[in-house]
C-alpha cells in the first residue's frame, strides 16, 4: 500500500489518552492547573459564543422569519405569522425559483465536470517543471486574486453585444449577457476561468508533497505516466481530492457576485443566492419571503454538508 | 405645511398628495421622460415629430428603411422597460388607471393591461433587438452615434452626449394613442424630502422642510446638477439650457405627473415581480395571458395589507 508510511507515522505516537485515563479523577485535576482550566474554558467558550451568535442564531432567526410577512420596518411585535404561505408562494407562483434551482445545479455540474478536472490537469502539467512553468502558474492564478465582481466587469468588456471584444473580433451578433439561453454559459466560462486557477494551485501544492520515491518505484515497475498518476499519485492525494471536492461544492453554492454584477440575477441568471438578495436587501425588503428562500438554500447546503461530514467521519473511524 | 410653500403647480401638489388627501412630500428636483432624438439626423432626413401612434409607427418604419434602428432600447438593468410600460399605459388607459393599477386596485389580468402589452408587441419590431444585454448608456450611445433614430428615456440621457452635442438633442412627448385620453400625462419622477412620522424635534424639522421647499434651496440644487429641473417655479432658471427649458415647459403643461412605475407601486412588487415579468415579455412577447396572470397571482400575495 502506497499510503502505509503515513498511517504508521500516526500510530508511532502512543495515544496520550492511555496515561491519563488510568489515573482517575484526582490525578486529572492535578494535571490541569488553574490557568489551564481558565484557558480551556475560554478556548471553548469564546468560539462557542461566536458560532452561536454569528451562525446559529441568525440561521434560526431566518427560519423563524420565513414564517412571517415582515417587511423589515417597524417594531417586532407587529410581525404577523403567515405559516407556510411564503414557501407555497415560492414553489407555486414565483417564476424565477425553478430556473434558480436548475442554474445552481448546472453551476455545480459544470464546475465539477469541466473546471475542476481541467484545473487538476493543469496542475499535473505544471508539476512537470516545464520551461516557463512559473509564468503559466502566475498567469493561471491571477484571476483568483480578483474579486468575482471585478471579473464580471472584465468579462463585460468581452461580452458586450454592441461594444464587446468577442463580437468585434468574430463579427458575430450574439447577445452574450442578454440572451437567456446563452448568458448562463457565458457567466460560467467567466467563473470557471477563476475556478480553474484556484483548483490548480490547491492541487499543485498537493502534488509537490508527493514522495518522489513513489513515482520512481512505479517507473521501475514499468507503469506508464497516466497509469502512475491514476493508480499511485491520485490515491495518495486523497485528502487534497476531498478538499478540492468541497471547494467546488462551496463555490457553486455561494455563486452570487458574478451574476449580481451582470444583471442582478435576472433573465436567465437566476441563482438562489441572488433571489434571496433581491428580496431581502435594498428596496424590496420582503424579509419573510426572502427568508423562506434562504431557508431553502440552507437545507440544500445542509445536504452537501451532511454528506461531506459523514464521509470525513467514516474515514476517521477507519 | 404646504400652505407656507409657494411656486408649485397643481400637478406637483397632486403628486405630493397621499391617498388620504394630505400632502406628504416637499418636491425638490425632477426630470421628465420623453422621446429624445438628434435634430441634425431628423433635419437631414426630413422627419416630422409624430403626434399619433400611427404617425409614430410610420416614422419608425421609415427609419428602418433608411437603415436606422428606430427606437434605441435597453433593459439589462430591468427598470428602463418600466418607462415604456408606463407611457403606453398612461396613453391607453390614462393617469387614474395607472394610479389604481399601481396601488393594486386594478387587476393585471384586465383587458386594459393586455391592451398595453398588445400595443407594445406592435412596437417591439421597431425597438433595438437584444435589449436584455444592453445598458441604457449603450443604448444612448447608439442614439449619440446616429445609429438609432429616437430613444424613450429620462432627461439624464444627455449625460451620454458631449457638451457641444447638447444643443443637437431634442425631444417630444410620447404621441397620443387614444384621443379621449390625449398626450398630456407623463412620467417625471420627482425627488424631494419627507419628514419621519415622529421626529424628535418637530418644529425645526418643519422649518428645514420649508427651507428645502423654498426658492433659495432650489437655486442651489440647480447649480449642483444641471441634468435635472427644479420643482419650485420661483427659482432662478436663467441658467437652463434650451433642452431644460423645453422639458420644464413640457412638465408645466402636463395635466398629471406620474412618478415612474417603481415609485408609484410597492417597491417590493416592482423589483421582484415587474422587472422579471417585463424582461420575460421582451424575451417572449407571445404569452401575454400567462404573463399577466403570473403577475396578478404574485400581486395578490404581496398586496395583503
């Protein structure tokens, strides 16, 4: 097994629990001095308060507000509960909802099927130390430094129907950002452009950490380049693979800035996150309705988070 | 409060009056929506300002023949199409219907609204195509570059013209569609001031509002932003350009001033329902029945109180 050394290294350290667990309650108390206990309490309490205050309470409030028709103005006691009406409205009479779900899934699929593998492929190429690989590395990573909002503007210069570079060079007349059949793809090219660089860097870092002797051993055994990668390197990089997977899912769920810059997430660019913002932020102020959308998004995210945590925990147990 | 203010026409007073007959608002500046064009282009081709819808359509057809895009159009940001809807609605159904529709009292599924969309369908071929990917600035530039014949927009269209081109810019109000209704109403969003329900210092707040509504404040406003008109007729308007003067006359002669769709109705309704609906209409103008019933369903859910 290729990853044996890693596991052995883990087991080489005797589990620290065995020394303390036998000592019983008295000895453990002596082990932890007063300062230790204060420090530990603080270390548990502060993050706990932060997480509760900034993550769990707002999430719970969102779920609560999704059952109301609050408009964000006026005292809290004027809030009226409307039950599940917001949810039934979202599903039945809100036309952008279904496209938004489809676009989010499409976003995930395209990042997962195209952008992520392509980023990994580039990382493998760059790992070969080609001439000028530093230059390529910088060029490919550059978009990651830009904010997605800025990327929206940059691509607007290429995509504009009347004044854009693409239509000028090819003499075409495509309305890249306006035609609702085309614009989601146009935007995904822009977002993929950034995602590829991100994945490339992550993966390159992983590849640099692979023990060269593994590759040499594979070469001595007569394995081809691609076989070496898929059978030896790829399995060794399992932790990085999981990070890449998680990053891809997160990127597609939080996709927002780009479509917001293009057209506020309307007309073919609906995404759940954009719909939430349209309803909650700004002049609309449909807090209740927007919260219902946000809750739906929370549930979708929870599905992925659960899958991820289940996988990670199962691995830890093995 | 309004008793102490002077220099406002009845149309402004009407626009500042709430459903309950009280005045809630002190107007400061405004800009009218109209159909803008370049004088030089029109003189060269001998176009005449249309006064009826038929003339307007005929003019558009002529422009098409001459190789121009008749009506510049952009709706990437969602709100410019509201201007087109508003003016058609005002011309076809009149100001009162506009107010009632915006207040949620009239049904969007009514034949009157359908007629607005039907008329719009007739005009769409004259509009610049692929408008959903274009900003109003780009559409205004097509007018500036003499590629388009006219453009229905607010007075701020002038921002896309250089200083020496300002004199070449002219406009006319959208032509009459129904003789019984005429062409006297228009969209001219007014910006101004209001007071909170229970201010901490009510007396001084009133004094401040009186100042804002007075002549001195209007003069300052005018100096700072030449792209708007001031609401107070007592202000010193000697610095107006020819275009501003004409715009002021247009609004002065208007019988009713609408505030633009997103200000005349609930903002949540305008931004989350109307914008996607109008974009859907521009994309696929055939299904007016389905579109209006979708708007009506969402309206019922929003206009609950």
